[in-house]
């Protein structure tokens, strides 16, 4: 008799035997029309999640072909598909959420304060402004939070500079919060900041907080703006506004869930004010970003 718990070690063994890296496997899946992230594939092989959605199960058939295992051999180990409600999804540890940056993020968290599971994010709205060279100049964040325990006190924000440019931004509290400790990893271009609520929240109480990221002029040209969530979120709005003299020629919105499910990618178009927007509703934990390409 086969059991669902056999799926992860079987997949891990097939990946090891293939001699392929996760990145290479993901690339070959993409060539066959399946958008799967390395994080999702890693989670499947470690038993942290499993294919459940129709898109994931379709990708699994292609994965069997790539790994050169008998057709259906991995699929049969899943057994009957079990539906799980969003409310049962457990938070993804911050280190795992950030992939190969995970250890660095966890180290930064220890320098500030590990975020207790006493609040959840209902809505997150951020807008990036870019300069005439395509570098980030400012980001405004408005978040709606709800306390899930008594005396919810704070939140942590993490930022990674994927341009690997100059200095990291300054966190500027604007409404509902005050700045606490800040941890910086210059080598990995990471920042973690502690934001304390103006007043403790009671269980079920909601609040709105606002803060900004102020970037040092002269940074490198950016290729994307991204946010990672450790738990499911009801709404995430991301806007990026460009200067007329520096507007990319192609945009796409990408999501990479951590707890199962395939990655998604959708082409976007900038409006007449050179601003591009993406809205995600009722999404699982994972990475959400707008990416773009510059004319060479």
C-alpha cells in the first residue's frame, strides 16, 4: 500500500538521481509551459507542501518526464486530493520564506525582535517611485492589520536590495507606528526594521499603519519590486511609478506561493502617467512582485 507521506522522499530521490539542480528542473518545466518556482519544488521534495491544484498536478506529469521516472509513479503516491481551507495554512518561517537568503534574514530578525504571531496582515498597499535613471527613490506603505491575540505590539518589515547597489534605505514611520531597532546586512543587501504600534491592540482590533522607505540618490537601476508574506493575505496592491525619460518596455506581475500551488505570471501595461499596478486578492504565503525589462 502506498501512502501520501511517501511522495516527498520519492521526489527527493528522483531529483538527486537525475543530477539536475532545482533551477534547471524549473527551467525545463517552463520550456513545457509550466511555471513552477524553485521554492515550491523544494517544499514538495521536503514534505512541507504537495501538489494539489489542477495546474500543479499537470506540472507533476511533466516533472516525471524530466526526472525520467515512470509516468504516474509520483502522482499515485499522492492518493486522493485533499482540499485544505485557507484558514488552516500555517505561517511560513521567515528564513524559509526568503530561500537562500533565509539564514541572513533570520540573523537580522535576531538583531531586532522575532515577530510574534499576534497580528495578521489584512491589506498591504505600497507604491514605489523611480528616478530618471530607473532607481528607487521612495516607497510608501499603508498596511491594515488585525490583532489575533491580546496586546499585539509590533510588526517587522524586511527589505532586500536586489540591485546590489549603494546604501540601504532609511525606514521612516509616518502614522500609527514608531521605529524600533534596525538590523542591516550589507553583504546580502538586507534590512529588517522593528515598527512598534502607537498603542497595543486588543484581540480582533484593527489598525492602519503607514511608513516609508527613503532611498539614497544614485542607486542602481531596478528590475523589480517585491513583497514576501509569511501568511495568507486578503489583499496586496503594488504600484510602481516611473519618470517619462526612464520607462521599461515590458512589465509582468509574478506570484510564487510557498505553500503549494504553481507560480503565476501576467503581463501588465503602464498607464498614461507611467505607473504600473498589480492587485492580488486572497493569496497564500509567498513572494509577489512586479518585474520589468529595460531597452538595451
